[in-house]
C-alpha cells in the first residue's frame, strides 16, 4: 500500500538566500521525497518549505534539514516580523494517503526524538501534544526564542525530547506535530500603521472572538510601506479563505483603509480555491468535478 505524507518545515531565515538554498538542498534529489514548494519572506525573515513523499524518506530528509539550519541560523542575531522560537521553528506532518492517526503520531514523535538527539529541545503540539496546554502552537511559542530559557525552567514547559530545561544557545527549540492541512494566507491593507493591522488581526482571530479556525496577527511590510494581516487557517473547510477576506474588509472600513492584495504561503488545497470561486462568482450547484484539470487528473 502506497503511503504518502506531507511536511511543511518553517525555517527562521528569509533574507540570506544562500543559507536558504543550503537548507533546501536537503530535499533535492532525495529518493522518495518531492520538493513541492518553498518561499522566503524578508519581512517575516522566514522560509516555508513543502515536501511530500514516503514517510520514512520525508522524516530523514527533514532531520537533515533541521541539522543544517541549526548550523547556519543564529537566533541571537535574528530579527523578523514573524514569531519564532527556533532556527527550525516548526515541523508539522500532514497525512496525505493511507496513513492512520496512529502512524502519523508515531512518525512525528520519531522525528522529534531524532531532532532532540541533535541537541535541540523539541515540543510536541497539536495532535501530537503530550499535554493539553501544549496543543496550541501559540502557547508553546509564547515568549519566543528570547524568553524560552526562562520558560523552560518550569517543569510544565520541559521539552518532550532533547535537552529538557534549556534551549539550544543559537538554534532555540523546535515544535513538531501531526496536524490537519493548514492554509497560510495573508491579506495586505493600504496603511503603514501597524496598530491598525494588529487591531484587525485581534478582531478576526478566534481568541479575539472572531472566526473559529483563524489565527491572525498584524505585520509591517516596511519596504512596501503597508501592513498585513498574517493568518493561519487551521481548518479551511470550516473557516474559509473568502470568509476571512470579507471580515477583514468589514473591519478595515472602520479605520478608513482598504484591502490591496493578498499572499499565499506555500500550497493550498484545490477545494479551498473552489470554495472561493463558488462564493464570489455565485455559481449555483458548483462542484469540483467541473474543474477541467481535476477531471483530467482523476
């Protein structure tokens, strides 16, 4: 039975592209692994890589990439708009084909244990979390790299793998998980006032009373002199892409600002885009079976 997993490691480097390429090289030409996408962002100072393939091959490639990142990225000198706690910030695994929950949890834990042996503390989160207070990545990452040394002194924040009570001096800590497919989606607004973007982010995210499966924050895009609401949609089937766009437009009006564009980080399930097309075009009784490329690939 052919088994396929996806992995979307996030690395805390988006400026020095030579370093990025050295990290991504761990996924090129590897038997059983396909490099699907990678994108770097200077403002976030972050690179998101998407790979898929044989579970064991994907796991081994990711571990090598984490080791490379730990040698190239020094978080004591890192600055960026995106919260981060590690040189390799997170390593989420996603089931694609013929993988049970039990198999995915086992795979993620094996990867976490191997990363821990590199001297990098690992926190398991989402479906792999070892305790309820570790399920939400935002809770695990709170304090970021700079606050992790103090945070890890508390027994409830000892790492699951690797050094228990102190982060790696330059590579920090890494979060490893098994989770559902996630849409990383950002919306840009025509103001350089970060307070406005932050206020909108607070309104639309679940913790602020907004959409259930939306995590959001404001980010400054200094080179473009605009700001951004940076989001993770953790279940696009229940919190759709078009829903967050429309809610951002509503909230933006109170500040007299407008949506001027959006950005997709990494890959997105086709159904998420089909849902948007159905909503904006008001197509009645639309089905993904009506998409030409989808039918050809069946």
